[in-house]
């Protein structure tokens, strides 16, 4: 893995730099790079004028080596962050996992919810997710919960709670199986395995409870095999 990640915020000034100016100010002056690795479709500089071919030439001029990484394909499809994000947003967890090589993950802090899950026999850990994290599309998912180095099967609901609310903000609620601890304020990681069904508005609490029970059983079957 990487030993160090440097994040350089993008702003109006940087957006106007020409390709060579970007190389001079970032790659040379700031990073003093000796070897630069970029993707086959990498672009840089004002309006993306720079490409890997130009970067190679600039590397020769400024004394750093450039390696261009060829596209990675899975089933004839080029893997890209854009494609993976689209799959996750659409709830296609299995396909996203195949492209990533690992299960999509969400991490958040457990916060107090409306306590409805506990009242109907299915307590949930409600996650507060950072605004810049990608959340899978609305629906119910089989997943694994990681808490203090222990792994638990879980069923996760992502949605706006249509049975109880109109236009409620998206909530991430995980019912962790064989788990009875109170973990408010603590971090929790959820690794998604597969989508079970779409979000649905139920006509009664009894209908909801019956469906959650089925979801739990299905999630347990899926998670136990992964």
C-alpha cells in the first residue's frame, strides 16, 4: 500500500495553470518527484490540456520518470472510479465488488435514532456518515459489521423511512445479529455484500415487522456464506 497520501485541494487558481505550470509548481517544486505514475486517461492543467504523452515529454525536460498505467478490464469493461460510483449508487454491490476486488464499505459514528427498531424487536445502529462519503442506493442489504476487531452479520436499511415519514433525510440503519451492546458515539464499519430488495412503504407495522424478519433471515444466509 501507500506510505503517504498528500491531498492538494483544487481551487480557481490551480484550475487556470497550464500543464507545464502544473508540473513546475506541484510535481517539481512541491513534491520533488522522481517517478510519476498516472493512468492511461490522465489529464492535467487548464481544461485538461495535459495528457500522459505530454507528461512523458515534460518528465524528460525536468528530470523525472513517468510510467503510464494501462487500463484494467473486468469482463471486457474498463474499471474506473466513475463506473464504480455509479454501481454503488444504483445498489449493484456485487458488480462493484467484482471491479474493486473488495466489498464496498461505509464507516460512521453510531448515533441515537428514533428507537423504533428496538420497539419492534429489531434494534439498529444508526450511522452518522460524513457528507463526502458515497452511500449505496436506497434499499436493504446483506452486510458485515466490524466493531472492535470483531465481525458480525448484519442487515442494513438505507432510505428515507417512508413507512413513518415524508421526505425524511437518507438514513443508514444496521441491525447487527447476535449483538446486544450499546455503542452510541463509537465508530462502526459496514462492508456491503449484496442488495436484498428495494426500499418499500408498508401499510402497517405488522407488515414491516414481517418483512424485516424475512430480510434478516436472507441477510444472514448471504453474509454467512461470505
